[in-house]
C-alpha cells in the first residue's frame, strides 16, 4: 500500500514554533539532576514539558528533577536547559539482532532464509539503548524487512517500545547504512555493526521478513556523585542563555554533606563570576525547625565570599504536588520548590520585566506546603534572607519574599532579587552592544559609541520604572572618557566604562493607620 505522503494532494504538517536562542533573555532556567533517560553530562535545550518527555522520559520515582521541570513549565517557563547527572559506571542496555547466516556449504554466500538481496553489510548488529540506565531494560525492538521497499529498493522498518510506554517507529530505513540512519532518526536506540556479511549474492532470498522482537537488558542506574554534579555545574554555567540555576536533587547526591555544600558553593561562585544569573535553592526536606533553617543558611554563607550570597535565592518549605506514580496510597509527593519558583520568576520576567520582584504570585501545580510556619516565623525567615512560601486564602500557595541570601549588613545593592536581576539583564545587554566594538580603534569615537549604547539601555530601564529619580540624570550616569581611560590604559588595549545607577527599592511593608472618632467616623491613613 502506498503511503499517504506519496499521494498527490494537499497535506498539512503542524509544528510548534521554535523559541529563538537569545543571550539577552533572563527568563531561562538551567537544571541538573537524575532523569529517567537521555544524554548524560551535556546540556539539552528544551521547549516545554512534552519536549522534556521526548528527550528524558517523564516522571520517575527516583528523582525530583522531573517534577521540578513539570512545575517549571506549568508555572510559565518557556525554555530550560537540562543536564542529566549519572555515575559514569552505569550500564547501557543492549541485545543482539541477527540479520541472517552464512550458507553452510559456501562461506561467501547467505543461506536460503537470509535476506541476501537486501544489501545488508553485516550478519548481526548490537541494538544499544541511546543512553545508559535501567530505563531501557525490557525494551522490545521489532524489525521488518521488504526487498521491494520505497523506490523499489530494500527497506527496513523498526518499531521500539520501552517499558514506560514510549513508542518509536522508524520507517523505510536504507539497509546499506542502517546504523547511521537509526542514529539520525531515533531517540531511543542505536545499532552497532558486528560481523561482516557475505559478499556473493546468488539468490535474493525472502521478499518479506519479520524477525522475532529483540529485548534489551543489562542497563543499570548508579546514583551521581560529587564529580558528576561538579561537571553539571560547569556545563550549565557555560550556557549563555541560562539565567536561573537549580539542582533539585542535590541533597540526595552520593557523598558527604561537605561535598554537597561544595557543589552549591561552586555553582554560586560560577554565577557570581558571570554577573548575570541567579541560583535558586530549597532548604533540605529534613530541616524543618526554625532554628535549624537559620543554621543551614548560616553554614552556606560561611563557605562563600561576603558578596557571593547575592547570587543565591533560598525558598522554603518544600511543597506537595500530584504524583501519578504514587497510586491511591500516595497521591502526593513532597518536592523542592525550586522548579516551581523558577517557573514563576521566568513568567513574571516576561510579563513585567527582570527588575520587578518575583513575589506575591501563586504557585501552580502545587497542592500544599510540606510544613507550615507561623506568621512570626515566616517574617523572621524573610528578614534572614529565606523567602517563605505561604498559603494565602483564596489564592493557594504563593511566593512571599524577594530577597537574596546575602546578609542585610552587606548593603541594599545585593539584598533584593529585583536589584540583582536588573543587573543581570543590564550585564547581558551591555555585553551584546559592547562585543561588536571589541576590535574598534580605542579612542573618543569608540568611547562615544559605548556611552550611547549603554545610555539607550539604561533609558529603557528608567522608563520601565526599574530606576529611581524623576529624570534620567538622577537615575544613572555613564562615563567613558579620558578621565577613566588614561594613555597607559589605551596602550594596553583596554577600555573602561563606569556605569552608576540607582535601582528602585522594592516595597516590602505597608502600614495603614485607622482613626475612629467619637462621631463614629472612620479614616484610613497610609504611612
């Protein structure tokens, strides 16, 4: 039967519009942790939850990262980078597919039951899962062959069915370069050629051939450790688009508490060095008492430079989300809030801008808090640099805080997430306008170009309400002239451009005074 694609007529193919790559965006998250399947140790750009399922296999009982990604996209995240962490000793499932056999009487000929005329170059192939892990154990791979396929040449059809229900159909593959064709089109398997086949074809053999399904086995998952997470941190830090970093499963990493703290410290240090990204962290699930929460943050600060904590945003407590894998007995699962919060930050970034505080917004795909705190404790947590999640009547769960983890004594410029993300946005934009000027002649013309380009960016921020002041000159100052570019600096091929700005301070408290007179009059005064 001819395929529909070969018939004359009008056909429609619906494809989702691709989200363009842009280093200017500050709404893109980067996540690292265990997944069901997928490439290991390399960043993969995803556009939506379905894209994640296609590449990494959906939810799994053994990791929180898939639940975090689901929450990220449910709360408005558009694009995310994911690095799968897995111990390098993990095994990949495989099995052998035997195409045919040699003639017992003539070593250079196929036997009568083999597809001799199919153009196969090998007697057998190893069918290997596309990535390590136990996910591929039990995967059934079915091969069908036709001597007269599309265009009158031999073709192979392959159907792959994994244990978690994923199905992949690879149709009309050429027999002459089967391994390359599978690698190009399949997300689930690879073919590795084994034994070279006969060279003499006397009889083409069967015109149609269906082999028994090949069942993969031998895959295993070994939990990622210290080096695996350090590699993931480096990979995420190298992605220019990533602006929000999270590792939901870091507290389950194989290794000591000191190693886990070191991974987090490394991620924060890389973010601080880039000046354009924020690390989003949830306090470990087992830490619930108020004093223990404060001690945890103090320990994390102790391993950082004084100002590095401004690149860290902490959210607490954990949240409960729907878990289709838990069955009737356990319909909910407690997970770190980092994925959901990153999704909220991403959505509000596109709706209002990076300079707005990502707070007072509802968390979608979240059912309840794993632990409740009193209003007094929530206030103390917020003042200490931990952004509480709270249940608001009629609104569900909301993010109720917009501070970084830096101590207030360091200064206001690093205290608020809105300030840091404004700087992140400006740094990315300034890089964009300055990089094309790198090889220009160092002098007044170049200085003027820089001042004009940066002033234009800051004017946009001022008009959006990101900066203080009634007039632009009250809000920012850009200086690039001979005063900060002396001759010795010019001789070194270096240009210095000083930018000073006054960010608008986020409002955290509103006090209303109510006056009740003897005449039963009521007056409300805001102060």
